[in-house]
C-alpha cells in the first residue's frame, strides 16, 4: 500500500523532512486499510458529494490543491523574500492530509459514493485531525487540516492554513461549484 500511495501522490517528495513524510504516508495507509480500500477507489471517488456529477476525482483534487499551494508559496517567497515566513513541509503535509478524512466520510456502494454513517456525524476535517494525531503529526499540520473548511471560520489561521484554504476553495468553486 505504501508504494501505491507514493506513486499516486508524487507531491510527497516535496516534503524534505523524511520523518514527516513517513508520518503523512502512514496516515494514508491507515485510512485506506481501515476502509479496506485500494488506491483505485480514490481515483474513482469524486472530490465532493456536495455537487452532482463531479468529473474531478478525489486524488486529482488533492494533488491539484497541493500543487497550487506550492505555487503560491513560491510566488510569495520570490516577491517578498524573508519578509514572509512559510514552512514548506508543513504546508505540503497539510495540503496532502486536509481531505484524507473523506475516506471515512464516504462509502463506496457498488461504485456509487455516498455519505457514510461516520460522515453523518463527523466531517472530514475532524477525522483527518484524529488520524493525524494518532501518527504524531505536528500541531501546525493538524491546524491546516482542522481549519481548512467551514469548521475553521472564525478561527485564526496560520499563513500556511490561509494558503491551503484559498487554494482548496479556488479549486472547489471553479471545478465543483
């Protein structure tokens, strides 16, 4: 499973800290194993159930938003230099894990994705933080996961969380909304 995750999410290679990268991978492995899903399931899964007939897969969304975050960070660093202080590894780890909880939030019923029983009670930011906490991810990464969606409204977001939040909603509103 680990090799399949690495092959599917090449952006993992953007995480310079080997220990952090391994923890991110471990979260994905646990989530997939718990649901007894394969990577192919994630490639078929729509990135949202909030919009009918979404043509963008969950994996495409995760990768695209992560890459948007990296591009935004690059531009901010090029333009502002040391006047902006961003943690690249935390940004990428958070971007790759922000939606991992959707694995618990959704069920695959004969190829049709629906809200799971778990998802009726807990949205993916909560499940994602829970999974990440089990694997000792840094608080800064769990913060990105926790506040990236409507659950984070009214909460003071870090710079990395702001970047992710806007990249995520940009993708959602252009592709899904």
